[in-house]
C-alpha cells in the first residue's frame, strides 16, 4: 500500500478514476469509416483528481486517494508538475476505465465512457480504510464522481459516516443513484457541501430544471433558494447551486447569496464543476465567510470554463472581471 499521507490539508476520493483519452479529428466524424486523428492526448483523470489539482495549484497541499492501483495511471499522476499534489492508493491492481473524447473541427464532441473495473468487498474495504487514514488531520474531504461496478449505491453515505469522527468537513459531488442514496441517509450522514446544477437540484427536490433555469435568467431566484434551503434543512451545511451564465446561489444556516458570473469566453466546461468545489474549499480553508466562499467557487468554475479542453485553473487564470455577491432572502435554518 502506498504510505498514508498526513501532510495534506485537503483529501479527495475519486471512486471511479479514468484515463481520459482525447482525439482531435481533422474532419467531421464519419460513422463506420476509418479516420485519422490530427492529434491525441491522455491524462489521469477523475472528478476528485481535478479538485485536488486545483487546490494544490493554489498552494494548499492535497492528497488524491484512489480505490486501486495501476502503474500507468500512477505514473501519469507522478508526472504532474503541480507542487503539493500527493497520491495514496491501495495495493489492489485494477485497470482504470478509459474515457474517450472525439473532437470535430467545429467543436462538436462525442464522449464514450467505460464503466470501470468491478471492485469486490475486499477492494471496497481497503479503499475505505485508506481514505479514513488520509482524512486524519485534514480540513476537507471531497467525495467525487460516479461509483465503480461492485460498489453499492450507498457507498458514499457509508464513507461519510466513517469520516465524521475525523472532524473534517465533507463535500459530495456525484449523481444518479449514488446521489439519491446520499440524500436518503440524511440527517444521520450529514455533510458540509453539495454542488448541484439545476438538473440535479430538480432531481433532489422534485422541482423543474427548465423552470429553475428560466427563473434564474430573469433574476428570479426565490424557487432556487427555497429548494436549496430544503436540502440544507435535511442536513447539508452548504448548498451551492451552479447556474452557468446566471452565476450561482449559496444557501446555508447563515443565509443565502447570489453571485454573478464574470464575463468570459467559454471554451470548455470540462472540470468547471470540480473547479467550483475546489474554489469553495480553498476559501473556507483560508477562513473566509460564506459570501467569499461563493465568490471563490464562481471565480474558479468560470476560470475552468475559459480554458481549452481539460485544462484546470491556477490562481493566474482567475477572471479579472469581478464577481458581485448579493445577499438574498432565505428561510431560517
């Protein structure tokens, strides 16, 4: 087993890591034909890996905790030039999934994602033990991404219960059945940050995603604040709702706030949500208040969207256009 890392301030757990393979086509995709790629690239990826990279690039040491080992994947992470990016992985050898992106000349992208390796009970137990060990003494743990085959839908909820005695704050960024299971475990498995978009907010609260987006575009945020407050009242300390060009809303026990989105040229939304989570965590680690945590989340998410491909932001990439944060009316916690 890779030695437990205790120097980090933030730990991230990527439950289903991937090698992201990007092929840039010189002509439109022709189904059933043989085509040559103009260029190609591959990198170790996963939502938790992205969060850790952004955090470490800002000068806060972060450890990437993985559920298994793969020499090629670990070599890619070891080659990352970001100072303060640490890695911990158990002994179990598994091949991570490969996610393939085909990019056409007009910017159209087609993604094909593999399911990932199947983990057995021993794999799950070893990964959970390693995560808990690396959570000792950190400020935040981020549980990110989809679950691999073999993991129960409630795995994240189980991990939250094991992390709570460590005294760290926990962020969860997942979807579908894993997200439903996390919510079903509340309030016993309460946690500290969730970052739904409008679709996920609708999934979690029975709302209408299209209505949320239309209302946000008009500047009417009341329904979004109400839905986020219901999640807060169930046991999530901070509900950060990302709204694309309409900015973001944060609801917690202290109140509610809206942040505008800075003016940027959107080049790729890959990693924008992960960067938002990292931005919130960075501000909280620095002792900032809710409004500044929201501002940092929006700045980092917008910075990621302004960068090409899978590029993640550093402090030098943050937009120069200001983010305006405004208090909103909220139901009391």
